[in-house]
């Protein structure tokens, strides 16, 4: 059982901070009551056990898996060195799915931010009824992904879907959303935009936190509404904007549900390659082909990519984001 | 102070306030007209967006009432209304079992998650012990970990424990709390006055008693946020059931997995028999509880979401 691992790992984890304290002798050594410490550890023990099992052991196992060929039937792991990573890099489908995912991120993250911002500004400015509109605009976020996919499968239908009917009404030719490779990603972006409510509520909360006195003082000093928006509102809400961008990017890089439900739910092979996102391909390799070693290597590649992109965003963010009270 | 009063009236004018009252805060008539015009423009825009966002719901309702042949006819108002779809769906699909499974899993997840996250959060908020700051940083860092990395080994862990094909992997992880909820609850516990606990301690209250008698009851509003969030996450979860339940019998599915299954069976593009209206009925029925939850706990949702942003 994993209990033995857990206990051993728990001992290691709780011991390890002590050498760090010994290295800094000047710091006054805090006195801990052993009873209080014990109570504290007992209270946090559920998380400790879960963290060790489903994060520490899990990540270690995942790393080991990525260097092995795992036979699901026998449970035997044969070390294969970097072979899985070589396969990942050489696999044209990995390249395709990565490019698809990047295109999706570049399309969806900015569009969602702009739409969320427009809606949040409207809700913030309007003097009455913002509660009602906020509720209506947030409702799609409550809808299960499956229900969203089921109804958008109808709405996005290229021949007689409702969205194309509206486009036709305005004299625009409606695309074959679900079968034209060029329109597959926009169709998933459209589905995602329907759930813009989460980002919208975050931005709205940030807008409501901008002190009114600042705006009023600037107005008295003769700043126009555009100047007030870019000089006061934007810097004040920039930490939230940054947070929304980072979180949405991480989520978009792992996009799975919508693409799987629209194109891959019955494992048919005639799904357009344009809908093969990294998360979908990883799922196929892991749970349909049972190539756990290869899939683990793919997962680590994704992890490194996410870390890299987040790190770049942090670097840019540190230069551009304004933190109240400095940081 | 004076500006506060003014701005408060602007933001939240009492709905019963007579129009004449508005002249007091809106300044000269010219400004009042401009402000009203701005409102009308913004209402129109918000109204248009709201209609756009509600349209898929209306479509869902409409399609759920259509007969088999008319489901793809692209009419907003059904030519023939078939109320019987809502009865027939239970004969066509094991929807009742799916719902029971979903309810049990969501309640277990939400209940266990609320208790475990509260316990851990109280441990971090109240007690002093070696390595606390370090462990808490670890907890925050673990929130950033993408789920894809641990997906496969977690599957193998549940397999090793012999719980594949059961619903245990779908709620078992809730026993151990989760970073975001622990963070949220800890913030709340930190805001409680420490004297409260000291007084109870003097009276001989145990550590567990401090939690069950003082902290947890006082933190009930925050616990409701955790419960509602986790209930929604579990109810809407698709990937989990897909991985852990897909190889079992159809009657063991949750509603989302069942609907995905029904989409394959009834999708005409896949040689299915085109009874897509049942997919629509099931989709509507899986959405309704979430709308009810939102109507009941909207305040908690908005607070919970906003608290994430404040942290960010």
C-alpha cells in the first residue's frame, strides 16, 4: 500500500525545512509547543497525504513512465531511455496538434479578454440593472460542457444551423463551421466565448475596486474619459487583467472537452486534423492506445511549454502590471 | 465623505425612488439628458449581448420539444410541440440512473471537499508548527500544476488501488482538500478574532473543539462557497467520468458522460438513428440544476470568483 510511502515521505517533507533554519543561525529560533505542532500537522494531514500521493508520487511516477515502455496488462515497465521523447518530437501528429493548440490560444485568449472587458465596462458604467445583466451573461458559465457542445452542434451546423441563418440574414456567407478545417478552431472559440462570464465577473470586481475619488480628482484636473480610462482604470485593474490572461492561457493550452465532444466523441477517424488539439491527442495516446510512456512524455512536454509561456508572461507582466502599494 | 454619499446614490438608487429625486444628484439638466442617453446606449448593448447569450438556451428548449424529423429544421419555434419527449427520454436512455450517479458523486465530492479543505485551512490559519510557511507555499504552487501531468499516474494509482470502473476516483480526491478552497477558507479563518479561540481554550476546549464549535460554524458562508463550487465542478465534470467510467456499463455513467454517449448514438452524421431531441432533453435537464444552484447561490459565486481575482 502507499501508506508506507506516505509516512516516509511525510517524515522527509516535514524534516527538510530544519537544515534551512540551521543555516541561518542569527534568526531567533522560534519555540513551538509540541502539542500545538501535533494538532497543526493533524489538521493539515488530509492535504499532506493527498499532496504526497497525487502530486509528489504522481509526478515522480509520471517522469519515470516517460522513460519507460509501460505494459498495461502486466504492469511491467521496461526502461527505454529517451525513446518516448524521440517519438514525441518525430511524431507529425504531435507537431500538428501543438500548432493547432497554439493557434487556438492566440485566437481565444485575446478575444475572450476583449469581450470580457467590454461587458465588464458596460456593467460597471450602467447605473441600473447591472445585476440582472450580470446574471444573464454569467449563466452560460454554469452550463455543463456536454450540454454546450450538444446545442452548439446544432447551432454551428454549416447547412442549416442557426448561426449561419443569422449570418445569411446579414448577407454574409456562413462557413461550414464543423467540417471546413479553417473554421474548426473558430467554432470552438465561439463556444468558449459563450462562457466569457467567468473572466467578465473577475474584471468587473476589479473595476468596482478602482477608487472613485481617483477618477473624480482626475476629472477635476481636466482629464477626458479616454485619458482617465488609460491612465487610471487600466493601471488599477492591470493585475486582474494579467491574472485572467495567465489563467486563460493555461486553460486554453489544455483544451479538451469541447474539441473531444464535437469531433472525437465516437472515436471516428473522419474528424478533421484541424481539431486535433494537444490535449485530445494526449488523451488518445493514453486512454485509447494505452501508450502510457509516450503519453507521459507528451504530458511533460506540455508542462514545460506551460511553464515557459507562463514565465514569459510573468516577465512581461512584471514590467507592465501596476501593483498598488508597489511590489 | 460627501462624495461617498453622492456616489452611493448614483450606484444604487432605490428602485422606488421618485424621478424628481434624481434631479438632486444628476446635476444640471443637460448632464441628466447626456447621462440618460449613455444609459440607454449601454442598456441596448447589454440587452443585445444578453439576448445573444440566452439564444442557445432558448434553442435548447425549443429543440427538446421537437419531433424526430424536425430537430434539424432550424426553426426557433417548433412546428410540432412534443411534450412527450420529456417522458420518452426516460424510456430511451437510463437517464434516471445517470442522474442518481451524478447526484451521489457531486454530493460526496462537495461534502468531503468542504470538510477536508476546512480542516486543512484551519490548521494553516490557527496553529503554529515548524515548516508551516514552507508547506503553505507548496500548496499555493501546487495550484498552478496543470492537470495533464498527473492524469496518467493518478489513473494508475486508482487502478493499483482496485477502484477503476467505480465512482471512487471521482470523489476520492475530495478527501484531501484542494489548494484553491484551502486558500479561500484560510483567508476566512484568519479574519476571525483570535480572542474567541483563546477564551474557549481557557475554558478547556480541545483543538478539534475549536474547529467544530467555533471556527466551522462561523465560517459557514465561506463553506457554502466551497460546497457550491465543488458541486458544480463535479456535476459538470466530463473528463473524469470519461476516463474512469467509460469502460463500465452505460447505467453507471454520470449525466455528462451519458449525454456524450447519447450524442454518438443519435448523431445522424454517425449513422445513428437521429433521435437527437433526447440529447436535447437530457442536456436541458442536466443544465437546470446548475441554473437553480446559481439562482440560489449567486451571491456566493460572485464573491468566490471575485476573491480569486483579489488574490491574483
